[in-house]
C-alpha cells in the first residue's frame, strides 16, 4: 500500500481504476506561498516542486509507507499561470483567456520515503481551446460550477470540459492530473504492485 498525498477526486479515481492500494491523506501545503517564492520559475519546475513538497510533508510521518505527491500547473501561451478559480466570475475570465488559444498543462508526480524524495516524473500536455462564445461559457458554468472550483483550467476533461478543446496532445492521465503510467511503472519496479 502507498499513501496518496492528495484528496483530488481525479487522482483517486485513476489509482482506483488501476487497482492500486492506497490511503489518501491531504498534504495541506501552502501552495500560494510556494508559488510566490518560486515566481519566475518554469511551470514544469513549479509542478515538480509542489508535488515534492506534498510527498515529503506527508512522508515525514508515514513511517515505511511510500508517499505519492502530485500537482498540475496550467500555463497560457503568454506564460500566465492559471490557479484554481476562486469564484464563478474568475472561472469565466479564465475560460475567456483560454478561448481560441493553446496552453500547456504540466503534471508532476514525486514519491517520497522517510521524508525525502526518491523518484519523480513530470509530463507536459498541450491543449488547444476552441473559440468559446460568452453564451457557451455561461451555459458551461451553469452546468459545471461549483464542481470545477478545484480544477486548474476550469475543466474536468473526463466530463463536459472536453467540449472546450479542438485538439489535445499528450497523455489523458497527465491531463487528469498525474502521469499515471510512469507512476505504475515505478510501483511495479519497487515491488509495490505485481509485475
């Protein structure tokens, strides 16, 4: 068994579907202060640092159990990083900024043992948003808010969020919030899952 340092529904669903035995514990890290202290860092490095911080924090009290931390960062083409929207109005602003453009989504996974990272993997996906009318954004938010309040990029790709895009490059799992195939490979390599 492992510990997932997250309460993310999509990350839990991925591990459930893959048959991974785990316990989910929230890491409760101050993501805003980490992002502020790493201002100017690449989205890749930021997602990696946040995943590591979550894994290490929970691992410090986990004994011999390995801890998996994960995080995702969305960056618009102009370099702007999108956080989870704090209101429906902010979600509408994010969607309007994404409309007709492409953005990158970086998902990182870090495994920690005894309070230190022992493995990591970061993947990138590129999502091309179709032009979104104001009427579509309003209707979409009528259907999806407040469930997407915890979603960077204001979408759940496994649901109505797929309607936002004309093309997607990269792993579906990465877009869901964790590079699952490399994670599973590492768990098998370490003998924590059957090979």
